[in-house]
């Protein structure tokens, strides 16, 4: 494996070598659930899902954790506005988020921990930090003492003194140092609260990701991801807490996806954001182009670059996807007409193999999906030429496998998505495949066979190749 990854820490690409051979621990900060998803939610989900799929394509076992922040100021105030419980609001928004991400072909994380279900872990971590002299308690809560962590700012290259930081820390006389941040917030009347050694209260936002990555990945991540706006202060604070607690390096690679921008009426572009009032709801975008086209639009720009949102660009992605499925369907018809042929190399299968090499080279180079998509289109062009020139069926078989592998890595459906399905059914199939994979790992073959046979009855054919299961509708 020769994947080179750019890390925000160090600002350079380095060879990816997981801490434990054959295993990758990946943590991606998930959403704060208080409203419907906007387009900005889709980008990190699709980007990190694609990275995960590429690592799994190499046979690595990826533990992919993405949390749900279900306790937060925004949730509490929105629940009050709506006159519902914070927990009910958070659950409803989480369900909606999961449905939307599934429509985009985003696989479920290995673990999706909720903050509110990890309060004891957070309390233990805070107590540990208190014990090490890295945190202090006063009437407003418990604070992380920045002065105790001289490395603060190491990853993002920023600290709270930055003149130009968008995230000015709230000034508060209760803090020793204005840079200190809250680990535990003392309860306020009418707000949800949990018991703790420092009185009733609730956790600060940053501590939840440290506690959950600590619980599931031993505070040692191969990849920590999230949107660029999380690099500072959220990730810098996670790093400080975690490393102060363990003395170990928290994350080997810090990956941050770029912003989504929109055209401004007076020219130029600006960052999309709910607070700016220029955010587009994801479900509205789904009406312009299907979820698969939206995924293709996201992958058409390198994940670190700004991504321009424009309805015309979604339509262009939809057209590009049309070309892929037109070709695949033509290919399937040809193969169905001559099912007995054995795969043979040469001709167009060689052209497609060269495209596959370029696909891997692109993905190896910091997950360059625009280049990878160019390689996919090269393979498609090879097939179209082969079909025109009546290439041997055996070659077509090889080419179809190559194209399906590429689509699998990119998380694009292997068949033309139904216009109105929104991917819900696909999500259920993916879920069943994951359960079946777990059953196979646990050597529960009767269960694994039942799932395969049951899917077959529903017209879904599984194909186990190279340790991975792909599926097609018959
Ligand atoms: Zn986080």
C-alpha cells in the first residue's frame, strides 16, 4: 500500500502506515442534530466514506467511528422553540440524517456513539485531567488549563490569541486564562444535567470526541477527520485533552475537507453556512439531481479544495452519471447474450486495466477523486469503443469488473439508481450485507447463507470477490 495522505498537522503528505498492521482506526466528527441536513452535511460524510471504502478495498479492517452530538446549546434552544424534549428532537434529526446519508451511499459507521450515552466516560476523562493538574473547577464548571499544555496549537498552527480567528472564545471571568475551554458546564435551570463530582451539569462539546475515540480506539487514531472549520478550536482542543491525559500521540493524520461555497449576487463566492442564510437543504438538492449525482458532484472536486454549489453543476453530474449507466447497461446486455465466455485479457481489457492503475495512483495521492473519476471515464470510453468494435465477450467481463470496483470505491451504485428511490432500499441492502459480513466473520454461516438467499429471492445477487461483497439487482 502506497497511500500518501496530507495532514493538517505538518501540512505535508506522508506515507500512510496504520499503527496496527492491517487495521485502521478512523474518527470523523458527526453532526449536531437539531435540524434537517443541508448540503454542507453531505460533504464530510461522502469524503470520509470514500476514504474508508478505498482503505477497505485494500482489505484493511477499518474501525470507522462517527459520533452524534445530541447534547448541545443549539439542541436545547431549538427544542424549547418547538416545545419538544431535547432528546426527542435529537433522535428525530438523527434518524433523518441517517436516511439522507444512506441515500448518498454513505455506509453506516462501525460505531455511531451518542454523546449523551457516554457521560461516565467523559467524567472519567475530566477527573483524570484534574488529577494531572491540567484542569480546574470553579462555580461555572470545569475548565481545561491551556497553560498546562505547551503544545497547544501544534496541529492547526493557531491558538486562541490569533487576531483573525473566527472562533473567539467567550470571555469569562471564571477562567484563569481566557484561552481555557469548558470540559464540564455547571447546570443551568431548565437544562438537562447529569450528576458529577463537580455537581450537576453537562459536558462541553470538545470532551465528547476525546472520550468516545478514547473508549473505542484507545485514544490513538490513524485518521481523524472533519470539516476545515473543526480544525480550530474543536480538534486542537480534542488533541490537547487527549494527549494531556494519555501522553500519547492522539492522531497520526488530521484530514480536513474544504468548505462549500455559493456564488454571491454581486460576484465572487462565499462560504455556505446556516448562519449566513445561504445554505441549501439537502432534500432540495436531491430534487435537482439524485443522491448519486450529488455524490459524484462532491467527488468531482478534491476534498481539500473549496466546492462550489450550483444547481447547474448538479445537473452536469447527473449527465456524467448517465454516461456511466448507459455504458454499463449496454455492457450487461452484451454479456447476457454470451454468458459462457471466459474472461480473457487483451484489447479493451488492457485499456481498462491501465485506467485502473491510474485510478489507484490518483486515490493513493491523497485521495484525488477528480483524477480517479477521470480514470473511470477512461474505462467507460474503452468499453464504448470495444462495444462498437465487437470486442470479445471475455474482455468485456474483465472490464465490467474493473468498472464495478471503481464504482464501489467511489460509493456510486452499480446500477442506474431509480429516480424516486432516494436510496432508501439500497441502504437496507447495504445494511444486510454488513450484517452478513459480521456473521461470516463470526463463522455464523447459516445466518450468512440465509441473508444471501433471502436477498436473492428479492432479486439482489451478491458477489463475493477479494473479501468484498458487491451486489446487483437481477
Ligand atoms: Zn469532534
